[in-house]
């Protein structure tokens, strides 16, 4: 994730005439972690080449928060320490409903893109065939797409261990959103092409696992964004 940092040049239109960069949309992504083998693995899939945003690259499952995510019923609530870190991500106060909706979006997208349901089955749920369980989500990172992209997202990255969520690592299926779903060693991503920011956040994940393999809920969260065209990393 890099910023342009370019100034105005003679002969170019003034900044007021340039197309406005779109406002970042709330989004969520999930790093599903399998620790059943000697090395921790993370689930990634390749975005279709027809996508406008990050085509033909491997990413974690995820997507933008939908308005309907506010209304999704859930079976287990988000950890209080995670809510507090999410609150710290905003200068202006964000409601717990909005923050919970972002986390729910992560689990909804995981189901839509990899057919993985985190939560109790519920055939009466009109939005999803399960009640999402947010209990074991760790808040790992936040990143805002720099200006200059056709679409911009304010993405919150969560981590979840398969054994805590009752997920069978062999039961994953490609979708129209993500192809070539695969588990990769968090220490060796050479087999896939990733966006820069995905690689950066994966490096943060490796450091966190080395520090404490349980990934404590209240850990500091790296926040990536651009300021005056420069790439910035803060901690929340």
C-alpha cells in the first residue's frame, strides 16, 4: 500500500478539478489460522481477474460491510478487549453496533467466499444458514486504501484459529469471489502473489505468533494509512 505524494505540476489541472478520491468504505477481512501442523497456516484465495480492486492476487477472505450486517443475529458476542481496540481505531466515537457489524461482515464474507460457517447452524436465519459466533475473533490490523485507487476501503483484519471455531481445514471450496483457495505457511508465501499490504499484515501476524502463539485479545493493533502521500504505521 503506497501513496503517490505527487504535487501539482505546471499545465496540470488544479486540485479542485481533479476527480475526488472515493471515501473509504468499512470492510473486514479474516485470517483463518490452522495450527494443526508443525507450522501455522493461513487461508488465502485468488481474486478473479475481472475484479476492479486487486484482481488476480491472493488475499484473505473478506469484503465490505453491508447495511444488512447491522441486522444479522449472532450467537456469541465479540470479546470486550476486541471492542475496546476497535473503539480506539476511531477519533470520533463509533457505536458498538457499527463495530460488531464490521466483525459480522468478516464471518459473512468467509462463508460467502469459502463456504465456512463460524457459529451455530440455524435454518431459520434468513440472511445466513448459521448464527455467527464472534467470540474467538482477534483484532489484528487496520488498513485504509490510499487515495488514487478506484475503490477505497477501511479494512479491519481479524484472526481466528480453526480448532477454536470447530472448522475442518480440509472442507474449503472455491467461489465466484475467490478462486484457488489454499492454506499457506505463514512463514513462506512464495507460492502466491499478494498485494503489498497483505504481505505487510502477514509479517505482523508472524511477529505476533512468535511473541505469543495464543494471540491475546487485547494486543496492540497496527494501523496503516497514508498522510500527505507518505505511508504511516501507527499502533491502536
